[in-house]
C-alpha cells in the first residue's frame, strides 16, 4: 500500500478528506494527519510517506514552503494540492515544484478517487520500471565483472608460465578497462572456515558471498579492478593512479571485517590477506600475482588470519621454496610403490622432516604436489587418468587446509584413495579375462590344454596370465585343469557306464597309468576302487 499524509489547517476538511473515499480499497494507508506545516514535516520524517496531500494556505509553514522542504526530505514524494478558487494562482505555482495535481475545494469524491487511482498506477509503473532498470544495471555489472574474471584467469595463467601481460591499449580493448600509468597490485583475499574440505557446499557459498562483498567494495575504492575466485582464494587486481598504502590497508580492513561478519552463517570464518608487490608497469602484474600466491601458501605455516605483504619483507627467498634435488628424486621413486601402506608411511616421514626443518608453506606445497604427481604417474602407466581434473582437486584441497598436519593428512587420504581405486579397477579388469579363461577351459578340458593357449585366447602374455590366474582362483593353471578333469572323471565313474580307460580318454588323458596316478592323488583311491564304490 502507498502511505499518505493529509495536511490542512481546517479540522473539518482534514476529517472530510479521511472519510470521503475508501483509502484502503484504493490501495492507500493514511499514515497521519497534520493541522500545520511543521507537524506535516515531522510526520514526513517519521513515516516516510509516498503521497502528501496539503492545503496551500496554512499557519506557520504554508503549503508552498511545506512542498519545497518536503521535497528535500523525500525527493520522490508525490504531492496533491488542495486549494480554494482564490488560491488558484498558488496552485499553478505549486505545479512548478513538481506537484502531481491539485483539487479545488470543496473536494469531489469521484475526482479524488480517479486522481488516487492514476497516482497508484503511475507509482506501480514507476516501481516496475525501477525494478527493471535495477535488473538491467545489475546484469550489466555482472557481465562486466565476468569479463574482468577472465582477465584474472589469464593473469593467473601468465604467472604460472612466467609471461608478461600486453600493454594498456590491448587490455583496455579486450576487457573493457581503463588502465593507464599508475600502481598495479594483486592481492589474494583468503577466507577460511573450519573443515572446509568436509563442507564443500558451505565453502562454495561462503566464497561466492565473499566475492560479492569484494566486488562491491572495489567499485568504491579502485580506479580499475578485477576479481575472481580460484583455488588460492579471491584473486584481486587493483589499479590506482595515485597509490596510498594507508588507504589500501583501510580498504582491506573494511573488506575483511565485512567478510568475517558472515560468522552467523559460517562459523569460525577468518580472513588472510596475501599482498603481492606493487608494480609500476601493467606488464609486471603476473609477477605480483606470483608473489601473492607464494605468500598465500605460506599461511599454512605462518598462521591464517594474518597480513602477508611481499613489499614488507614477508616474501620468501628462492632457496626457501626450491626443493632439494635428492628429495625430488626420492619422491619420484614413491610412485613405483603403488602401495597404500608404504605411501602412508612415506607421507608421515616427509611430514616429520618438513616439521623439523620448519619448512615454508611453499616448500610443503612442493612436497605435496611432488608426491601426488609421483603416485599419479605410477597409476597412469597402467590406467588412463584425467590428470588435469585430479591435479585441480589436489590443488583446491591444499588451499582449503590451514595447517601442516591438515595438508599431510589430506595428502595421505588422496594418495591412498587413488591407489585403492586403482587396485579395485585393476581387480575388476583382471576378473573378467579370468572368467573368460575359466569358460574356455571348461569347453576344452578334454583337449591337450596349454597355459599359452588359454593366455593367448584372452589376450594376456603367459607369465602375467599365470600370476593373475593363481591370484584369482587360488590355484596354478595346471592344478586347476587337473582338478576340473578329476571332477569330470568322478562323475563318469559314478555312472558305471564307462571303463576306467574310456573315462581317462574322455577327460583328456591318453596315458592310463598317468591318469590313475593323478586320480589317486586327488581322490585318495584308485579310479577302479572309486568306480566299485558306486556299483
């Protein structure tokens, strides 16, 4: 409903205007009445009405002054002037102040009704237009931010490949920016919540909401900016023509506070700031990105919730995060194990070494990825893998950890899960050919079967087939075929219709003595005695 205030110095007119039409039916609510201009202004401040219906001539603040001052308080306020014939010239002046319409006293109910209907329809139309305009503006802003997200994506890629960006002109044209000479910097804003790896949906929603906070704040602070969510956190590109480190710190403090104010939704949320170095050339932005990423890794050992600044000396030296050659060689050998227990032991051993050495977050990240890659390489030699997808999950997992123990715990889980899944697939993969081999043996057992013949039939080499066959059946190939033939021989002997010699030939043996020896070894008695038992 639209809220309306009625102002007239004549109490009877005031009462009449309240009763002359069904305000509620017309979509209005009378928020208050006033007998003078001062009281009307007070009600406007308190009630924030949509419509003011006022007389022209009132004591103290008259109608004209009331309209002027009310417009300062509520610029969108709709005015209806009520006047007598002798104040007609005042009504005309009021129209110049943006008054919607005027009514002559005595007020006609039908005329007032039609006017109120028209005002309501215009306000509804205006509201729809405002909603549509806001929607279009929001969509345009979203499209602009999406374009800027692509800038961050490319910048991240350039940083990983140690490449420089193009100059201002091409970037401005490609991303719709307005970059010029000034200061450029990449900052990673990293919100963390407890057990982020276990609460995937909550973490994703938290990051999306935090990105909105950052984008809104950037519109007020930076001359140009871009922001996007990546594994490392919210990557922010800031361009300022005139750089003020104090203002930047105040801006980031405000953003941090707003993000952490989401604690009612995301318990334990805490924000780390990783600030890459300030650059005077836009081409150097990938380097600032690289520095911010480096610092973000170090929150694993430096503690979450801190301020890490490359230019303030929080940077790490090259020696700090480069892995030793002997360590790299050792980690590569881990992939040859493909054994969950051994991998788990090596991860624990590596964690102990890194902790004792007080390794940086960057060095821990390198170990984490080296061990993961070694395991993936070992598996890939035997199975087709989507390496990029798995590595992406591993990287996201690392940045959701906040301590060294969490990192190595996750590494242990990821690598062991990868190996166990590989073993299950391998087992399933092996079971099918062995089933086919058993079927082939069943159909050809009375022929002179050789291991090489069966392995060739299922597409395995003989040595591998022999190993897998024993693993799946618990018997070597010869014992399995012999047992199958002996079981068939027992069935034929039980029937009593065939001689022992004929039974031997029927199950694939031409040498009766050899058959008898094998049968006695299997059944504990000779084939002749076995036959007599069932006669």
